C-alpha cells in the first residue's frame, strides 16, 4: 500500500507545488478565506462554546478528588490543567463550523488536534482551478492568564515547510529552519509538507491554524470568593503555509525571529524540538493572522 500511488502522487504534487511557488498569493488568499470563516464561526458559536467550556468548573464536585495531572515545569498549583477542556469544548466544534465544506477526517499518523480535508467551489476559484480542496490543520492552545503571551509554542508537526520531493521513492523532505532568538537559536525540523495529494489525486494545500482559548484564574478554594476557571477570550492564529513561509515571499527571511526558541531542554530529540511563533510579527505580515474575541 505504501508505494501504490507514489509515482502518481509525485507528479501531481510537483505540478501543484510549482504553481503555488509561482503564485503564492493564491495560498495567502486561501489562508485569509479560512481565517475569516473560522473566526466568524467562533464568534457565531461563542455562546455554546462558553457554555460547554465553563461547565468544567460547574462539574468540579465530580472530579475534585481525581484532578487532572499538573503539567509543565514546577507547577505552582494554583490552577488546574485545562488543556482537555479547550480541546473538547472548543476543538470538537470545528467540524460543525465546516458544514457545507464536505469535511473529511482523513487518517494521518501525525499532526495537530483537528485535521479536516475540506472542499468547495470557493477554494477552486481562489486557487485558480488548481484544486477545490484544502487540508485544514488546527491545534488548540489552552492557556491561563499567566501563560497568555504574545506567542505560542509549535511542535515540529504543527508547521509546514518547503516540501521538496525529488523522486517518488525518496518521499517529501522539508529544509531545516532556524528558530532565531535574541541570545540563542536552534534548528527547527518542521515535518508537515505544504500540500498533500490524496490517493484519488485530490490536491490539498495545508492551512495551519491555532485556536487559543484563555481562561481566568479565580480562587480554587471553595467558599473563598468566586471559584473556577471560566473562559475569558479566544484568539485565532493563522500560520503561513510552508511555501510563503520559506520560499516565496519567504516571510521567515523577512522576519528572522518569526520563529524563535521554544521551551525544550537540550536533551530532547532535535527532530522534535519545538519553536515559538511571534504574534507581533505575524500581525506585521497581515493583521488578520492574529484575531481575538474577548468575552465580557
């Protein structure tokens, strides 16, 4: 099965990639299209999102004796890990946002939390007839107010690269990127190609996004003021596809600190070392790449 469609996919892949490299504006327009769509859907469904998100606090009595495992380095202990709350109360609703786009949760062994191949005539028009499909990758980045920085940490399988595919048997490889900080830098091995070709010949350029729900930290002690971790705001971050990011117009060359060192120690597998992506620089590239809706 691994080799059955390789030559067929290799030919279609390089034809499509060459077209996107020649005119990256089609990918950028496609990213803006989905940024508009998902952000509008987030606002439209915010009542339901907030209801389901905040229910986790109201259900405290049911899990207080079996709290979620604390994560991160030396956790202070004044908040509960709320990652799964965001993934289920918000991330699970993404497929509802895509009604009318024929979403397919296609099998893939690695990648972000939410992954849907979507199709529409709008996509066909935006890509000038190259394809009517895209692969929407969305990761949920839940944080509290103390971790609500102007960046988010991205894994190697949450960023797409330049996607070089020289011969069918070789498979696709991305050029190694550099996460550049003020005092240090490190290699970043992104593992997602800029586009996929399914076994039926469907070309699906990658649209990479992160949704960041931010919760408030109220008292964790019952009977001492208001307690809980209610939803405070939601940000949508649209990360450039690997072609505009690293080939044309090459945002990473224009803004070398767009990716900067993550929080992994030196002992981690270099292929899996993470990087942070700067919201400030994303906003400089285009203001629609970072959008936030704040709740009252």
